[in-house]
C-alpha cells in the first residue's frame, strides 16, 4: 500500500473504516452533479457498500484529506473474472467544492502509483455518459475509450498503467 502522500496541505491515504459515513456523503454530493433529476434511488445501501469496499482485503479505498476533511476518494480492485494484471477503478469522486484544485490529479497519481506497485498493467472504469466533466478529466489523464454496449448509460475507458520506475526493485 502506498505510504501517506503529502501534497501541500493535503494528504492522500487509505480510508479508515470509521470514515465510511463521510465517504458516503462525499459520494452522494459528487454523483448528484451529473444526475439532472437527482440521484436515482436504486435501492443500494451506499453506507453498507462503502463499508464493504473499505474492509475488502483485496481492494483499496484511498482518500484525499485537507484540514481533516475527506475531499476526494478512489476505490479500486481486480474485478471478478479479470486477469490479475487488471484493476478496475470502481469509484472516483472529488468534492464539488474542490474541483479544479488539483485534488483529482493528485488522487489519480496515487492510484497509478499503487497500481504500478501492485504489478497492474491495465486499468478500466465506467463513467456515466452524462458526466462530461469526468470524461474530460480521464482523457487528460490518458484514459481511452473501450468497447461499450449500444444504449449503455456508461462509457467504458481503459488506461495503460506505466511500467515500473527505474528505481524499482525487480
């Protein structure tokens, strides 16, 4: 697992189980921005879902913290049935009050660092078709479109994880 990353007044670290409610609240605030009619109620117990993600031994949930408050989060793991060198970014959110502050860029860099340390070669994700802001962010980070089913409400993106750094043991 990556060590805590300090960038200015921000720290990027692993989310603690006691922070599940704060993570759930940030998730809801961020998702609400790209659903013009409000968040759909699909029956998901998001607090339970986040607790599960945080406690999964085969997954990672990272957060960006500033002044003691979680302002960004990323959840990833190898998806069921995928090769071990593939990782899926299941959730990636930045508090809307901190958009364009570099939080997403720093959090994405921490994810890539962890993926590289874990030997991942490919990352995948799904982004809502109406979330143009996120699509632009991922494109700037080097994600490319993957094959998607017609009529799907999500775009499928792929990222080639850069190789190990020259200073890595190997």
